[in-house]
C-alpha cells in the first residue's frame, strides 16, 4: 500500500465548514478528525463537533500563508449562504493584491452552485474541483446523499471555467470507457485518485488495483496529470 496525503502542499482556510451529504466514507475519517481537532483546541463549537454547515466570520481575514489555499476545505459550499461566500471572495481579491501568484481551490459535490460565483472569482487564481468516485449511479444513494455522479459530471463539465480538477477518491467500481470519456470531456488540469482510507470501517465496491492502474495509464496517455493518494489492493 502506498499512502500520499492529498493536497500535501496546500493549507486549508475554513471560514465556513460542514456538510449534509453524509458520505459513509467521510464519517469515520474526515469528520472524526475535525471533531477530535476541535476538542484538542478546547473548542465547544457544536457545528465543528457535529459537522453541520456553519460560518466562522472571524476567520475571513485570516488567509493562510501558503502558495495554494483550499477554501472551505472542511465543508461543502453548496450549503453556504451566497452572501457569505462573496464576502470570502472579496477577502481573496484583497489578499491577491499583495500575493498575486497564489491559487485557491473551491470544491463541491454540487458543481451547479458554483455558477453564481463565476463572475466573482479571480480567473487566473481559482481552480474548481468536484469529486467523482465512479460513473455509476445505481446504488450510489447508499453511499452518499450528494447528487448522483452523472448529474455531478454534467454540471461540472458545463461550468464555463478553464481551471478544473477532479478527485476520484475514494474510487469505486466503474466502467472504464464511460468514466474515461467523462474525465476527458471535463478536461481537468489534474486528477487525484485514491482508495478508501478506512476500509476496515467502511466497505465500498472497489475496483481492482490492476483496473485502477489501467485507468490511470489511459488518463496519462491523454495528457491528463494524475496524482495518486492511497493505492492498495481492493478489499
């Protein structure tokens, strides 16, 4: 097994965090980490402890000092108030006046919610991201309350934005040719691929490592940059 921390050279900025999609693989990993970190800091913020969508306005002006910033990385901005997101974008623009070469990630499982911000985002500095664990809709509602993969794909593909990234993580069983066409139609700068990091806590329908590597090779043959997160034999 090979493990690589996703976005290892990125710092997260969380004036908003939380989500209602209730992805089964998120609860024993990501959400638990946030809750434990909140307790270690001595905070009693119920939103952070329970991963419910909420704002931290006091963090708006505290943009981290890293070259790449993952905005709202501990939540999904589909659940944020648009007026609050626009306040955050204004802070980003002010920050870019001093640090014009920084870039910001904005990720969501509901890409359509990003349409309302496209005219506000600084075009050269923002990379939009969505997660596509698979191309298969059947049975996905047992994994997550997020929009079905096919809907997510269409919304993300149709976003009029040049800089995009896709995370295929945690990867689930897929149809090679269909899924490859999806990614090529999106034309992302980068694709992140990795397996479920808590296989003993949550069992997903996973492809074999051989199939995943064939998919990675096909992406690279089409000039798509691929970064691997956690690669292992499927359970």
